[in-house]
C-alpha cells in the first residue's frame, strides 16, 4: 500500500479553515507568497516575519514550508534585486524549494487568532470584538430519524458543527412523531418493504448551525443516518450568530492598579518594556487590545469606555490625542504578535498529529527594536 504523504496544501486548508481568506482586509496579501501548493511537506517552521535569518533557520532545520503572520510580499515587487535584502530572501527561498504561506489580518480577526490569544494572555473575560465587521448567519437544521438512532444523529450534528450555544454542546430539541414512506421496487429500505406503506415512530431533532458549517453538518447527518434517503430541512434564522471583528474588548475579573496591570502586560506578553501614555494612577477593569498597528482604533476603545488600550506602533500625536480624551494606552510594540507562533504549531499538530515532531517555532527574534 502506498504511503500517504502530506502536502503543503493540506496545511493551507487548515490555516484557511481557522482564518478564512474572506476575513482579510482588502489591502492585505495573504496565502501563498512563494513556492508551490502540492510539494510534499518535510518540516514546517512557524514565524512572525520572514527574514533572511529565518530562511537560514528553515534550511538548517530541513523545513520546506514556512508559515508566517506578516506577508513576505506585502507590496508588489517591481524587481527581484538579489543585492537587496528582500531579493536575497526570495532567491534563497526559491533556490532551496521553500514555500511561504502567510495568514495576516485574517488571523487577527479569526476566533482563536492573534487578538484572542493576546486577550487570553491578559486573562480578559466576556470578550467581544473591538470593531464588529460582520455577524455570523445562523440556520436551523431539522432531521427526522427513527428512535433507535437519535443519539447517533445528535452526535453527528455536533461533529458537523451544529448545536453549539455558548459553552454548551449537543444542544437540540426533539419531539416525537410518525414518519411515513412507500419504498419503490428500486429502493433498499432500512425499515419496511418495497411497495408497502411504512409507518415509523420517529423523532424530530432540531439544532442551530452557523452557515459556514452547514455543508459539513449535512454530510455528517447523511453519513450517520440509517435511511437510504434521510429527511431533513433547513431554515434561515433572524437570530444573529457570533460577532466577527478586529481587536478584542473585555474585562478583568477584578480591578487592579494601572501600574500592576502594566507589569502583567510585560510579563504575560513577554516584553521587556512598554511605552505608556495617559493616566497611570487609576485602576483598570475594562481593557481593549489590538495586535499590530492599532492607533486607528483609539476611538473604538473610547466608545467601549475602556480604561486602557494595549496595541503597538502608536505615533506621538495619536498617543497625545488619546491622553487628552482620558484613555491610557500601553504601546507594547508590534512584536507582541509573536504569540501566534506557538498557537499555530499547536493548531497544525492538532489537525495532523503525525507532524508533532516536524513543526518548529522559529527561535529568531525578528523585532527590529532593541531595548537598552
């Protein structure tokens, strides 16, 4: 039997399922940067940025796939000048058959992505997006099943991605009824006989499903259902599902002093120091956080009545304006997004356990700033 090989495209599908392409901002350049979709994957290196030092690390580890947060090719290249750092990186990648894939703003927005990781590291409760970009569409799936297979179908709904409400899974409503059908001569009925009207005591199972999971749910239902032709219905709902957006807003379990919270930020986000503007004598309860360059979202933090806003790349006047409006800002730097490296490794090996020993987190520090 031919040994099953894992292709780069298999990992791309995992990343695109976690951080769908449609989440990315229109100006972003995500996905394949260099290389090929269908090469067999040997080892994987996870990095925040793709620098020449990172490529050298990949070569040393025998990795032929790099998964990065920041796109290597963010602006269109007008030339590949190998005397230029960017050109040398591209040349070295191509020469060593290393493929690069980037998940950027889509991973910032995704559930469990960069901003969730940052807010979890800061132990925020009752999280919600700092800015909502869309509301998830929900449907009701209704499945009719003989009483003997109710639990199998409830499990199938769950496995497909239905019946999840908050922290509760397997959420369904069931009611009793009687199903009827008349199998034709071409049918192979699980219950009943050809050309005879059949009456079956059945249960109607109802569950809510996000639209994105609908195809997977139907496949799971058909696979688990004992009937040759399962009966099911789908209804659109006016209920709004999960809010999808950029940044996160949440609250601390109990208020702490701003000075104590600043130390928590440094410790939990693994940064030696931070820049702070605004009042550092007040207490903190409500917190906004956005990884990367977040000065454009100061107004969103203010609308949420945040006590403090953690982000990076604040400029002088933006920080000054925030201070004047009563918002304390902790500029922890763009490099706090490095938190995605370990989480991405965990995601990949969770989906393809055979790669547990073949996924590496880059040890190269790509932060251009040195703290003296």
